[in-house]
């Protein structure tokens, strides 16, 4: 109505909040070392600077930890990190400074890497995978062995047993290794479990392209088995081995149906002088279900074993993203440093610890302790 409310009593308040951050201002701390001359001997004496202050001008570990975080967790290239620091903080940091900090972090994490390797070896179940990566313009391989708490990365010029041996985990591991069935893994003296998500994708391809009923039945049976084991885990109850036995019997029946759909006449062992005639894709997949039944059904007989190899694939996926966003590695040492630092970041994140604080601790030479 236009009446003044200046002297009217307040009935209540409606609140609205605005969150903001203060402008980033660079803080410079100057350290002064006193210089004195001894009146007795005439010798010049200088006070010592703090151990971390070793240059006339330098960046603090907080700044360096942030740069390492951007590079090794968010995969921002060195040049763009320099631009980000200049635009947001007014700091002109060069790539060489970041690389030097990464080397220091890499060296300080050697003992941590060995400790995590020991923890992975001692785990009852681990996940293994590998993927290509470019180092010095050549194809190398990134190998991963991980759990839900620990991550180990390793880079090598080879993909097979030579690299796996050099990584030093599977040769000593005695638990269950979950993987995609790549042949070199099977040569190690531990129990094995195959990724059934991989197998289901192949079964779907056989069903769609070759119209084979056994492939559809097997995929549905695997899903039913997974549902049963998931229920056991959710309800914290033991497996009913009579039910497990019944599911295994159905597995055998589906395999028998597959043999009927892929008789030997469709897969002759030899053809003329050129040697073995390749089997059909359907028969090759069927043979894997016959030969590796125990590995495929490991999740059904041991609830600690997952249905799939998603853990390793998630850990590998981030490394593929690094290659796309940050580019390839110019040196082997750079690739090794990235693998060790990234494994540290992955491990502390899995354990719910703060990443930036963890990197800062590593730069100080005292990485965070992992339970």
C-alpha cells in the first residue's frame, strides 16, 4: 500500500546465502640468515636456513603439491598447468619446476610402492589387466594389479610374462587372480577367475551373428548365477551347495547343447597341406567354457571372488584417459614416475584419505600410512 515499514517490528527472516572464495594472493615469506664475524678468530659465520629452503627464490611445497595433483590426478598437461597457475594465482611456474617436483615425489614413494606391492600379494583376491601406452613414440604396456584398497601400476615394453615377472606380483601371489583370460596369466601358480562380463559380451555376439541358442542360454544362466551370489552377499549367508550343484549341472547341459550346435563336422581338425583349419568363433568360445569351467564358475563357489574384473578395468580406464588428455610420455623415467604417483593417489583415494594432503606428505618424504 506504500506505507513505511521502518518502525514496524520484524516478524521473521527469510535467509539466502552466497558462497564465495577470496581472491588468491601470493604470499611471500622471506627467510634471513644472520651473518656474523667472530671477534676472536675473524671467521665469517652464517646461520642455517630451514632444510626446505634451499634456493634464493623457490615455490613452496603447497604450490608444487597442487601442480602434481593437477598433472597426475586430473591429467592436465604441463603447459596448461602453467597457464592455470598464472591466470588464477598469478604464479608463473614452468614445466621444468613441476617435473622436478614429480621426480622428488617419485623418489620419496619408492618404499610406499614396495609396501603396497606386498599388501596386494597378501590379498585373497586381486584384479589384473593391461593396456597399451606410448613411451618415446613406441608402444609400451601398462600393467595393473589392484584390489578395492590398493593399486599397483607398472610400465614395460612387453605385454607378456616378461613384464608380469618384472612387476613381481603374480609370481609370488597365492590367492585368486581375476582377469580376462589372456593366456600369460594362466601360467602362474595361483587360482584364477575369468571376467564373466567379457564372456557375456562374446556370447551376445555369437547369439546375434550365428543364431546359436546355447550362447543365449549360457548368458542368461551366468546372470542367474550372479543374482544368486549377490543375494548371498547381501543377506550375509553361506552358499547352498545343493543349489550350486544344480546350477553347475545346468551349466553342463548348456555346454552339451553347444556341442550339438557345433559338431566336429563343422570344425575339422585339418584341411590339406596348410595345417589346421581354424575353428569357428562359436566353437572357440564353447571350448573355453569347456576347458576353463572352474575359472568361469569360481565366483559361484567362492563369495570373495567377484563376477567380473571391473576393479582392474576402472583402474586402467583412467590411464587411457591420461594418454588422450595429457599426451604420451617422452621418457621411460617419466612414465615410471607417473605410474608410481598415480598408484599412490589411487590407493589413498580408495582408503578415503585426502589427496592433496597425501601428495604434500610425499613431497616432505613421509607418505600417508595405509592400513
